[in-house]
C-alpha cells in the first residue's frame, strides 16, 4: 500500500484540552506541531493538522507565561510566573532543562536563533540570558523602565527588541540599548521585529498597534481597530502582514504596507491572549481565556482580500 498522506488541517478548527486560560502558543519550525501554555499549569503539544493532543508536560507550580520551540524543533521550552523555566525533549517527553524560580513573575521567554541561549524577562525589570547546555546564567540586564513583557530577537541573534513600560532595541552581547522606540502609549504586552530587521511592532494596553523604524526608533504608523487591549502581535514570516489578538475576543490581519485591516476572525468567547503564524505563513493559531485554541486559514483570507482588491480597482 502507498504511504498515507499527512492529515490536512481543517478550518476553522477549535482545539479543546486546557482547563484554564490559554496564555501562549507557538508553532514548531516545520509547522507540524503546536505548543500551548495555560493557567492550568500545563504545556500541551498538539498535532497542527488534526488538533489532537500528542503530549502534556507538567511540573510547573504556577501558570504558564511563555512557550517556544528550539530552532531545530527538538526541544519544547516553557516558563511559569515564578521564573521557573523548563524544557523537554519533544520526541521522548523527558525533561532536559530546569531553572529554579526566584519569586519573580515572568512574562516572556524564548530561544536565541541559534538555540544555544534562553532569554527571559519579567517583573524585576531585568532580562536574563542562560546557556542551554549548562544552565549557567550568562547575563542579567537590569534597569528596564517597567516590567519586561515581551522580547523578540533579530534573525541573526545579535539584537533583542524589549517591550514593557517602554520599548528599546538592545545589543545581545553587551545589553547596551541601541535604539529607543518613540511614543508607545501605556504598557506594551508584545513586540516583534520584521524578518528583515527594518521594522518593529509594539502592541498593548491602549488597543493600538504601533509600527516603528527599527533603526531610528521613529513611529511610522498607528493601526487602530481593536476595541480593547492587544495582547499579541506578530509579523508574518515574509513580513508583509501582521497578526494580532485582542481582549475584544477577535483576531485580525493587517497589511504592513498600508496599515489596512485585511480580515477579522471571530469565534472566541473570551479574551484572546496569544497568536502565532505557522512557518509558511498560511495558517494562524490563537489562544483564549475561553480555554480553547483556534486554527485560522490565512491563505484563504489573503486570497479573498486579493479578489476584493481587484473588484475595487475594476469599479
């Protein structure tokens, strides 16, 4: 018999399993798996096509604040509210890293692009960097203006965009602030750098998404549409669109060149806390306080938008 073809994702799809708010999500580098973290103190590994739970990782003593895959997809990282960082071998489910808590609420953690370091930030207004192989703390950058809510690496791993009460780009080797981004209003919940490193995003409490020149720090545009705080905003893998999730229960797509709102997805019954693009940019995943994850068809939304654009041009 010929080998069976991989399962194809269904849209829209709703995934059930967590027993409390879903706070963070991430696609594996090959797009076949999804990680999610929850206030139920567990991390789940999902089949991205079927929505079936593959594994449940437990061991945290506090709600999960961040999840990430290593660049090779072999390791699943999670961080809890008490700065306890753990990692598991995806194939075996065995723990491979455990960093103890220090009484600090953590809000963001991820691997460096080369997979050799973990960077995390939280309520002590500091960023910490650890060596993955040894668990040794390599750096501690204090002095951020407020809680560190989010961090995003540049593709080459030399810079990190840090967001919270303010927003700045730092040199990863020295911790030195290279650029301060002008004009964020209120607390930032998420930040991101475009794939080419030329643009930066900031989104947060005021419900707006700000687009910046990453070199000068100047704000280029402000996108408004969400009616409540924006919890998460990410560039697509090609940098052409942005995905956002909000406390207004919606997920939106934005055109980077024009700031136009391309699509609005509804269906969540509570605040959307987290969103992520698949590596090919054709799908999106969201997690909500309604305890579910939802899978969205980005490719279809973009195709429909192109048809509508042609119609507008033909009038």
